């Protein structure tokens, strides 16, 4: 009987564990369990191998079934191929490539385990000659998260939100700083019922009085996307110390004294200049009076 063992990825000790390491671990598991894993994203093409070769002439004598869980995907009987309605126009068999099936325009609903069964006739009855399974994992990649500022719920506290949407499978969001996971708030995960794609968001409060470098990490399946948020605390001007204050006061006093002295000196010079000007005018008037000829009173009377 064929079965799939349950396997859980051990919790990450480090948020930056490389995706390649996770993929290697997953591949080793499926290799050891005998199930091949094919990883694809939506709208891509998947080729699932039956890992079995037959000649063209044998096609008329065998039955080939491809099924997903308990649902038939494709069947080949007497050389004729039939595709079930859910996979019509996007699925075909490639008999030259290990009896593979090719599924185009992958959907999230294509996720699952596909089994190939080859039957041959023996003594007028069909018996199973080969059976193999392939695990198809279809995902939708999440875009890089965006981080938005939600303001300040209190004086020294800021709130930010990290969000991303349009991915599959179900994601997990965590906040990290200095390789330590932080306590997030209001983490929500929702799924669109039509597209089956997920949306996730989470909030984080932090103290703005110190520097921070946060990592918003979104993990879905074996893949991760992340965004970094850096915060630099504001630098306030330092108040001047006592010595600086004394220098400021001294400069102001000296400037005031210089201004007063300049004003007094300027006033004195102006007053002295005005006094000199008046003295020169008086001397000139005196000189003009001395030059005037005296009037002879007697001559003046005789002429009258």
C-alpha cells in the first residue's frame, strides 16, 4: 500500500535561514520516502513523470491511469487518451518521456499527490505492473511586504504595519530585531474564497527614543519574503553649559559697552564740530565789521 508520511519542518532558529537549505531538506525527505516532489508556481507548466517506458506497439496492450488522490486526471486505454473535464485543454500525455503527463496553466487546486498506474494483460486480465507517485506543490509567491506608518498611539511610541497579499500557501508573519522575535499585535490572515490566495498583516509598537532596525518576515511553505524598517531617533540640540552661558553674557555686555561708547564719542565729536563752526562764523563777522569805513557826521550835515 502506498502512503505519504507526515513531515514537519523544525522551527527556525534563525529568521534568515536560506531557502536553499529548506529545499534540500524537503527534497531529501521525498527522495527517502520514494515520492518525487515537483515545485511550481501558478500559471506555470508541470511535467509529472511515470518513470516507466514502453514501446509504441505496447500502447495498444496496456492501460495507463493518472489520478490525483481519488480523482482521475487522464487515462489511456487501447491507445486512446481521455482527459477528465477539470483538466481538459490544459493536460496531455507525453508517451516518449516516461509516460509523463503535462499540466499547463497550473492552478492552486492542482496541489496534491498524483499517481501513475500501468496495467498489462496477463491471462486475459489486466494486472498492475508499475505504480509511482509524484507530489505536486503549486504555490503563489507573495510580493515583498510593505511597511506603513500608523502614527503615534502615545508620546514616545510609534506604530507600524507590515502587510502583503496574493500568495499561497497559508503564510506566517513575524517581526525580528537583532535576531530575536518580537511580540506583534493585531496579526490577521485572510483567504479569498475564489482565488484561494492569502492576505496577511501585522502591527508593531516601538519606542522612538532609540534606534531600531526591524525585519518583517513572511514565511509560506519553504519560502520567505521580508522587508526591513530602520528608525533613527531624532537628535535634540543640547542646552549650553554654564561656561557657554558666561561667554554669551560677556559678549553681550561688551557689545553693549562698545555701543554706548561709540554713541557718546559720536555725540561729542558732533558737538565739538558744531562749536568750531559757530566760532569760525563769529570771527568772520568781527573781521567784516573792522573793514567797514566810519561815516563823517560833519560832512553828512554840510551836504544836507
